[in-house]
């Protein structure tokens, strides 16, 4: 049956079908995929950066590129859905971003992954505006807040799933432990590695303790030769640092296609005068006595911890297992000098996500229709539920063939309040889903799987925030009325989110990151959980506001607000990078926390401008 099919009137004994719930379920599944594909690259970002030899500035543009196109395509994508129908456009959007995601796993050059992220962002831009339009068609006005929160809930579940599932799949695709052998391509900076062995050691850090123990194991002749190499490397490294030019915020050459041999990053060249020392270091990785783990407190990944426990209890590790244990420890001790052996698993993981997305698109095309009246599975009783009296009255006020209301969008103070609320919110919120893995690795040396779990926690509690926020939005509407009922949940949530980042600053002032303080990262996670949960608590109010004032323009108005929110998300990684630089200190990270706290305060003040009692059509007519 086609979309033009009609539905018979309800009979007295007819029970409503549940097609609307089936469509909502598929939209929620789409939302899971949306965030899974969007944020999977963040937990794998260090692997991608090492694989493609990207600077931190290039990596910030890799993250930012998605949000620029995502933001700027919100209104066009929403308009296309309003004009051409949500079913066809949503299917097209999912297939497109899934293909671009999968291709990213096969990319071999910086310019390729940058443009694929641009295209992926453009394709994902229509997802939520189109979802809002379909919800408006399939749910009565009194149920849209909860329905919207469930779709948003799917996105947050995808954000929880992304670090957990990606970390697990990366390790799964790495496979056997032979990948842990050190090869020339595994040395990201061999000169810097040798320079670590030069000069006095105070044994204050695990790395210094390892170097002291390593030198003590060498015969005097080899130790003297290594010291000579280290002194030469330290002098060369110092000269490189003096001659290094500042990395520009935007290098247009990064975006220009280059075909041929230059496409693939060259293998880092080990200077001939250092090759012998590096080869000797690499050869020792299989030595069971390379690291004295009782003297060197290394925070190992879970698989390496199990190997270490077995060696201490049974002392029966094979050479391959000893190699894996040592390689894992060396990656923690020298994170900027030695490539992580798990890195090769990111490519098949991203490709798999692309195939999953195509499957979701096909399911949505089968289940969804643009209107309840044209769905062959929807009976008359369900139509009566969807089109109750308040909903019919609201739809009767909509114009038949509207043009895009640019003037109303640009002159409404309420819409600008909504836009700026989302702009400032995303600057603060994006840290949790994009930069948190780097922070945990840089400051606290958290292993991959643990890092995935920690990164998932804020988004996981965000799910509770969304569920509670959907209920609170509908409750506030009944208690405080339309105007205050939409404002109150949104304003309060932004101020509480600012408090979450304030808690991170307090923790930083009280405690110093050390290997012994293994529990310290969890205190930061608590603060970020508060921020994330608060942001999501207010999200259903934003969706409901767009549906309140949008009418026929619901997808377009949600797209307009999302555009400004994602402009904030596009700016955020570039601002973070300006604050952090290539080698951030703990103080630099605290400055990012302070900035995020401030923008949430600004977001709360802007939310006070929202007014759901002024529909867009009324403002346009007046």
C-alpha cells in the first residue's frame, strides 16, 4: 500500500493500534546509531591521530569539522524534510552518514578524514529535525514532551555505548598478542625517546624509575653507549624545539586533496645515528625482566593486569605474553614516543558501524510513514488518539502552504534566547563527549577499557536526566503553564551544569594526580556526570518549545536552534585546543573547566528569554 492509502473510521469495539510506538522505537534506534557513529571516533582519537600522524590542531579540526557542517545544514535539512517528507529523507540521511562513517575506516590521509567528517555532519544534520516533525505527526500535543525525550534518550544511550563498544571492538579486532612486538613504525618520536635517558633522574615518576632500572640491567659498555646516544638525541631534540614553528589554527593545506605517494603518511624515520640504540631497545620488549613492576607503579590495561597477576602467582607467561605485558607498560610510560599496539583495531570498528547504519535505515523505511492517515497498519482508533481535540485545534491554525519565515526567525527575541542557550550549552557539554578521553589519558594515564567506562558514565547518567526531564517538562506545563513550564526546567538545568564543572575545579585544587591516587579520576567523573545529567534534563524542554511555537515549521525551527547549538560545538574543540596546546599542563585543563563553567552560566541566563506562548505563525502575522 502506498503513502496515499486511507484509513477506515473506527468501530465502537476497535482498539487503537500501536504504530506510533513502533515508529518512535525506530526513531530511538536511529538516535542510538546517530551518537554511536558521532562519538565513536573520540575514544579512538589517539589511535587515529597516531595512525595518520596528525597534530593536536589537526585533530581539533577533525572533531570540529563535523559540527560545522552539522550546524549549517540543520535548517536546509529540516526544510527538506518538511517539503519532501520525513520517511524518505530520514532513510537517505542514515544511509549517507553510514557510508561516510564506514569510508573513514579506510582513509589514509588527513584531508580525506577531514572531508569525510564534514560530509558525515551534513548527513546527520537532518536526523533530529526530521524526528521532531514525525513525532509531531504521530503524537498528540500532550505526549510530545515524553516522546521527544525518548528519542533523545536513544542518543544518550548511543553516547554511552560509543566508548564502551568501541574500546571493546578495537581490542577484539587487534586479535593475537603478536601485535605487541615493537617495530620501527611503532616509534612515534625515537629522538624524544632516547632523550629521556639523558641527564639526572630523580625517580619521582614511574618513567624515571623504569629508566633507572633499565640502565642498571645493561652492561657498562652498552650503558655508556646508550648515554652517548641519549646526550646526542637530547641536543637534537632541543634544537628541533627551538626551530619549531607555531602550529597555525587553520592550515588550508590540510584540506587540499593530494593524490599519489603523499596520501599515505610516511613511516617515521629513525636517524641513522640512533637506529642501533632504538633497535636494541625494541629487541628487549620480549624480556621477562625488562620491567620490575614491584618498583615501577604502572597503571596497566585490564588484559595486562591479568597477565601480571598470573606471572606473579604462577610465573608461566609465554614469550608472546611477556611481550604484550611489557609493550602495554611501555605505552603508558612513553605515551608520546611509542604507538599503542591496539591502534590498528580502530579501522575495522568504524567500518562495522557503517554497515550497521545501513541496516537501521532499511528498518526505518519499512516501518515509518509521513502521516498516520497514510499508514496501512494504523487504524481509525489510533487516529483518534493521535488527533485529540487540542491537537486538532493547534493544527487548524497552521497555514496551508507556508514559505520559510526568515523574518520571524531573525527578529524573535524568544528564538534568539533559544539559539544562544544551545550555543553556550554545547561549548560546555562537548568536553564530556570529545575531550574527556584525552584528559583521562593525558593527566591520569587511564587505560583504554577503563577510559571507555569512565567516558560512558556522564552520558549514562544523562539518560536518567532525559527521562526525568521529559516527565518534568510535561509536569511543569500542567503546574506552571506553557511559558514558565518550559523555562524553569531549562534555566535550572544550566546552572546546575555549571556547578558540575565547579566541582571539578575544587577537586583539582585539593588533590594532585599521582599513580597512587587511582581513585582521583572518578571524582572528576562525578562532576562531569552532574553537568551531563543536567544538560539532558533540560533537553526535552527545548524540543517541546520548538513544537509549541513551530507549528508547520517544527522541523525548521528545531533545526534553527540545533544549528546554533552545533555552531557552539564546532567552536568548542578549537577553543579547547587554543587553551590546551600540543602539550597541556594540569593548569591548562583547569582553565578549560573554568571556561565550561562560565558558558553554562551564560546559557542559563539566555534560557530566561524563551516564551512558548508566542507561536511563530502569530509572530509572523503580527
